[in-house]
C-alpha cells in the first residue's frame, strides 16, 4: 500500500485522484478500497500490473494526461466490478489469444468465456454554460469537395452562433473512433462460439451516450457493406457507459462511490448477426441485468430528444443538428434529463422564430 500512496503523490496535481488524496475525501478512500480488492483478488504479478497502469499516467505530457487518466480509470472501474462480484469465475487479466493481443480481461459466466475490451474516447472539458453543437448525421454531400463540405459546416455553424451570441461550441463527430475501436477489438477477441466478446466504451455524460447511440445506428446504415457492424464478427456486444462522468465533475460529485460500475448509465447493442443466435438470449437474460443496462429507459430518453429535434428541423431547414451540452449538475434518471432538454430546446425554438 505504501507503493500505491507513493504513486498517487507523484500524480499531476490537476488529476482528481491527487486532489482527493490531498483532501482525504470519499473519492480517495473508495479508490483505496478498490485497490485493496485488487491486492486481495489478483496474483502478485497482476497487482503489479495495476500499479504500472497508474504509474504510466505520470509519464504522459500535460496535454494528454487527462485522456490517459480517463482510459486508465475506465479499466479500473470495470476490473473492480468484476473482481468484487461472486458471479464471475476463473478471472484472467489480459488473456492472450492467437493474435498475441490482449483484451482487458476474461472470466467464466454461464456457458461462455466472456472477454472484455475497454475504450475511452478523448473529450476535452467544455466551457460551462456553452452549448456543444454537432451534426446529427455525417454530411453526405457527394457533389461537394472535402473543403467545400468544411466550408458548408462552418458557415452553418457561424450563422447559428450569431443567433446564440457566441455561446456555441462546434464539436467534431467521433464516429471514426468507433470504427477504430471495432477494428482493435476484432483483432484482440477470439473467433470462438464458446466466447462472448464485449467492447465497452466509456463516456463523460448521458448526452455522449446519445451521441454514440447515433454513431452505432448510422454506422450500420450508412457504411459500405464491408464495414458494417456484423462484419466485426468477433465483437458480440457493445456497451456504452457514462462511467467517467463523476470523475470529470470531481469534486462536485463526492457522495457516491464513483468507482462502482453500476452507479452509471449503461446501454448495450448486440451485433445484428446474433439476433437469432443463443448469444442474443445470453445478452438479454444474463449480461444486461448483471451490468445494469437500462436500454428501455434510455430509448425513451433518446426518442424524447429526437421528437423535439425533429420539430426544430422544420424551423431551420438548412440541416438537421443534434445538441449535446455539458451540464454542471450530474443526472441519473431520465426524468431529470427532460428539464435540461426543455431549457435548451425551447431556447433554440424561441431564437429561431425571431
């Protein structure tokens, strides 16, 4: 434990864990409890791997350190949940398959060996009270050059930004990240019917879940046939989770165990190729409840947002947009989301009617 505390003392002062150590608050004490589980449940060799993951954060440049921190804690959160759960047997850290590439872990569950890979895309911290604006769909104007498409998007954004008194932020779509993650997972996961392979993508808030929900839907509807989701046959399931949202908001959120995976909003997408496969039932009956996936509730939230946005698109004909904001207050159940959506959507409607 001394080596762990020494590592924490060496972290960048801007990292939440370092601040929590200085303040000796719940964020820090829950982290120590998590590492106690690692030390008790893992072999000495594997526990040292956990320490090295933390140590690697120290070596990163200032500009990349929060991205590395988010990726590392995403892995910790997932591993902590699995190791502290009696339902999972024969746990292996970074199992190696024929490709000599390692997913995060594997364990036995039901009649399957479950393999998990964790990815966390980079999200820079947005300025408070700014509205983050993003194209809902990839702009498919084939008659335009790449430069002309960029010009089209910038002109459109600038027109809206004037309406909102320069309170908008234009964010790039991250659907190429999804493709990269699928390619990586495809190489790491074994092609074996005895295995059930899960790609978990951790995100900073509920609005990013809706953003990535659209990426997955668009990915399968608009990509060339050779790039569609079912062609990544080693990836049986994708879970989207806002598992780093409370870390992004530290110290505002310090009343719950932010290292507990089931404290977060998790939704799953099964590979379309498995709809009539026994793995589909395993996903619904076993994986979904164990990982506290709330697909039905999230679907209601998603439909609510998009019904409102469809009405906006009638008012503003140039293009369809979807809006994501970085709220100051964290949310958990869908009833709370609606108040914030109403505020921004009604504001937009009022602005556009003028």
